[in-house]
C-alpha cells in the first residue's frame, strides 16, 4: 500500500481531489482532503501498487501544477495494528463509535458501536461517515428501516448502526475484499452477524443484492461520480417510501449528485455538511413507479 500526499491552497487541493475522484477508473483506492492549517489544505490518496501511486502523483501534478505530491510506502502492519488509542469516541445522536479502549466509558442509553482502526474505511471520525450517522439518526425517528443496503460498507459501521436499532437484515458490499473481511469481524464483535451479509463486489450488480430487494434504506458512502452513475440502479433497489443516504462528495459536488436522484423522482429531505463534505438524505415517494432508465 502507498500513500500519496500533497499540501497547498484549498483550491489546488480540491482541484486535484476532483481529478483523482472523477477519473474512471481512478488509480487511487481512496482519496481524502482536509484543512491542515488556516492557509493550507492536505490531500491524501492511497494506492495498492507503486505504479498506481505514480499514476496518482501524475494526475495531481496535471490538475494542480503548484502541488508537489510525495509517495510513501505503508507497511501492512501500519494498517492492521493501528490503534484507536488517543482518538476520542465519535458521537452522532444516540450513536457512539469507538474502539474498545473508549467504548466502555460511553453513557447509559447510548448505542455503542465497536470499531477498531484498521484497513477498512469508517471509524466515524471522517465527515462523510459522521454525516451518514447523523442523517440516519434523524430519519429513524419517523421510520424504522427493516431491510438495509450499505454500498461501500468499509468497516461496516453504518450497517451495524442500522442493525443495532432494529433492522432485520443489512447487506454490505465493497469492492475491496479486505474491507469485507474486516466488516465481517466487526459484525461479530458487535453481535449482529446473524442478521448481516457482507459481500465483495459492486453493490447494485450483485445477484444477492438484487434478490434481497427492495430496501427500506440504502447507504452509499462512496464518491461523487459513482453516486451519479449508480443513481438508476440504486433507486430501482429502493422500496416505495424508502430513503437513501448519500455521502463521499465535496460540498460543491452536491448539485450534480442531487440532480441525478431528484430527476428520477426522489425528494431531498436533509443535507448535512461536515469538514467540507456533504451528506444528502433523499426519499422515494410511497406511490412512485419504477425509475426511468438513464
């Protein structure tokens, strides 16, 4: 695994982030951008091979010539044995996401989710995961999703949240087999494995995902371009009256992603912004027909 990092003005970082995230296919397995200082932002990308890392660096230089990307190899142990020690628990409504070192100190009446840091995305500290949890906390006050699909499940944190608050079944999918292995371990640690199905592959295309449809709730915390491209497939899997929580997009990418879903009959019910990232919650009409093709 390789990390590709660069620091610079916010505009340059966002431009480079866009180039990496919207390349199809992208040489990066994950891309993150965040404020570093008052004047500087940091871009971090991750790639499996040195060739892919070099391709990421070249895309960054092309998109923002003022940036100087640095490539660093990451030892496997840096991912697998990384500890959450020193990281605070993440609170999102009734949910508290933490490693075992902090979860024992949670307040009574809160729903604790045990997630140790590791090779899968989703400890709750990132603005996209936090936004999804906050969006789910709001919608569950008026709806109890029974069947849940979590596309790009990562650590499985969102599926676990749904299962711990009454869902009968949660299917999680991820293109990364290691993430699915971690998600299955987290399901077991949180004692919800009996109602969870974690699958490797592209969510909407998997036969087991289609067979289990329709879903009352779909999480899709991926990237803006896949969110846009997958709109007709995800809506087709959504039950009438069901809701979908989308994240993994920068605030300025909201209009494009939002239009892909609203144009197919969904209504925006909530928007959450955290650390430059947006989460959109949309609802399908209870009387809606099947979505039209793109």
